[in-house]
C-alpha cells in the first residue's frame, strides 16, 4: 500500500474524498486496469502497452538496480569501518506501510589500515 493525501476535494466513482484526506493505493493492483491490460495475469513481452511505463518512476520502486547499489555500499562501508552499531532508537513515519524507518542512528568505527 502507498499512502498519499488528496490535494483538493474530489469525488471519484461516487466517493467523496476531502482535501488532505489520506488515500491508500494498492501496489499489487498495478498493471491490472482492464482497459489497459486485458489479460494482466498473462505474461507476454510482445503485448501492446498502450499506457506509459511507470515502473522506473519515482519513489522506492524507481530502479531495479537500487537494491544492488544499497548492497554494494553496505559491503564497502563494512569493509572500511566494520559492522555498524546501533547508537540510538530508530524512528518510523506514522504509517509505515512499505517504506522503512525515517532514521536509524548508527555508529561506525574506522578500521586501522597497515
């Protein structure tokens, strides 16, 4: 689920949504609009894609290589400084559905090099 807030009062399919109200969107429903993807459960790379591709958009799902990048920087930091130690209490956003913590205080101790 992804949480957003309505920018203005709006009525969508008979439902009134007030300005600043939270709106939750299911990530699992992505690519399942019947007018755009008539067979969403059928995997076909050659199927026409009438809608603009949003997979590489913003947010946490912006790039399939992002997880590899995080792993590489984690390995580099651990090789240089050793494993980090938690130095405080992690803080979380009010409604953490997909996203992680706001902050994770960590302490790195440099390793001595010959």
